[in-house]
C-alpha cells in the first residue's frame, strides 16, 4: 500500500508500517501533498495538505480499484449539518448526485472517522476525535509519535 499513498503525498518522515496499521479503517490521515503528487492541483486549492482515507469496505475498495485512481469525495451532508449514516440522511441532495449507492447503516455512527494530522515528523495531532480516537492514538504511540501541542 505504501507505493499507492506515495503517489499522492509525502511519506518519507513516517515510520515504516504506520499507514498499514491505520488504513483501511475509520481513520483519515492528513499528509503534505508536495509538488510531485499525482493529485489534481485544483483539489484543496491553497492547501499543501490532503486527507487520505481508505474505508474498511470491500465495495468502496472495489470501486477505487476499478477507477484505477484516487477518489475525491466529500461528506454526504451540508456543511455544519450532522454526518450522514444512511442514504436517507442526505435524501435532499440526491438530485445533485449522479449515483447513490446504499451500503447500509454506517457502523461508526455520526462520529465519523478519526482525523489525524501527520504532516510534521515525529508528531501527530488529532483534528477530529471520531469513532477510532483511542485505537488511533494507541497505534501512533506504538510507532513512537508524540502528540503535537
């Protein structure tokens, strides 16, 4: 998996094996994009970081493999509204969607993924607690990363 992520973000400062322990799962890792990223430059304009998420879902992983590319996604809710856990939660947005796939109720609930900033060597910063905070911190500390202040 390391080579896949390397095409999108700078990983040289991360301990070997860290990303394999965090992904796939209910975690979004924020990484520096860098100048050599394969990602479209208009994605996250003005920011040098990118959030990388690999859901633990065979269906979503099959879609990504079939596309042979990263998928740029957003949450299925309006900004400031609660996270969606089922397709009916964002039924008001369906008319704006080319496709809606119903994979069932999300097991993580409305907490969403845990978002962790890994842009700075040797440190991490939890940006959103999410559904996997404790497990994520345990993994980060196992790899000797320290919480940034």
